């Protein structure tokens, strides 16, 4: 990977793409390379879904979720080397990655009131980073199109479903969550359909985003590509 360590100005980088495309690991690596902050917006939606589940809210009922979302106390740590996510003061970094949360997060993230609340927080994190003279890499599914349409650089990271399923399964197994490729592929297909078809900020590539297909690229190759794009914005 590049030996660049600092950026000459505090850029805002938007990285979007479907589940399993490698957004999180690539975004963290790029943020660390340039000394930028890092924000995982997907973790924020998962944290809201977990809170709803813990409080007995029917996550399949948008009205019930909307009525409770203002009560969620959520905090995101933006250090790319050690990102954190907590709800009501409790670390939920592992709890939000369970199959139960994965199964409900699409429904929760489709609720407009949830998206509106998190949109404000995500924009605030980007504004705070710029105000502090520090860039930020924000990753998710609607960053370049909705959250940060004026981002300095927009990247749309994708890969074919087979590659994404293999990578996600390997990650799950490495982190002790088990998983089989076929089941993961089915889960990703369902998540893709839900993300692309929701009325509120569906997953789509921004017109000015640079698409990177990671299907046949290594992690380092993708990081290098994004790193060069960041350098080009200096």
C-alpha cells in the first residue's frame, strides 16, 4: 500500500456500496493512511435496530420504530484503528453483528424517521472533522447521494455476489460467527433487494462517484486505488 501518511487538507470522502463489498475495511485503511477520521454509518443503523430489539419494539412496524427512535442514545467513535459504537453507554460493537440484528436492520433502516435522525448525526460528524482540520471517510449506502452530496471524493465499491459472499463468510468465520457461503449469498441478495428498493435513500451510485469493482482485486489493490484517488484531490 501507499506510504502516504498525511493529507494536505481535510477531505470528506464518501464510500458507498452493497453489503460485503469491502467498504468498511477499505475505508478504515484509507482513513488511517491519511490520518482521517472514519465513520461506519451501517453500524449506526445496526445499533438502532439492536436498541429496538432490546426494548421489545416490533421492527417490522415502521410506526413503532419511528415513535421510539428519538430515545436511542447512540455514540460513534471515529478512530479508524479502533472504531467504536455504543448504545445507552454500552459497547455494542459485537452485539450489532449477530444474525438477529442483520435480519432486522433493513426494515429499521428503511424507516424515514430513523434515516432523518442518523442523517443529522452523520453530517455533524463530517462537519466536526472538517472544523477540526481533520478529514473523514464516511462509508455506507447513501453517503454520496444523500448524506454528503458535496463530498470531495465519492467512491462506489462493488463486487459480484459470489465474491462478496465468500469474503463476508470468511470474515464471519474469522470473527467466530460461523456462516456458510450459500446462506451468506442468500442473505446478501435479500439485503441488496431491500437496500435498492426502499423509498428512503435507496442504494444507488452517485452520478459523480468513481466505481471500483473489487471482484478480482486484492484488498491492498483496492486500498491503493482509493489512496491514489485521494491523492488526486489534494
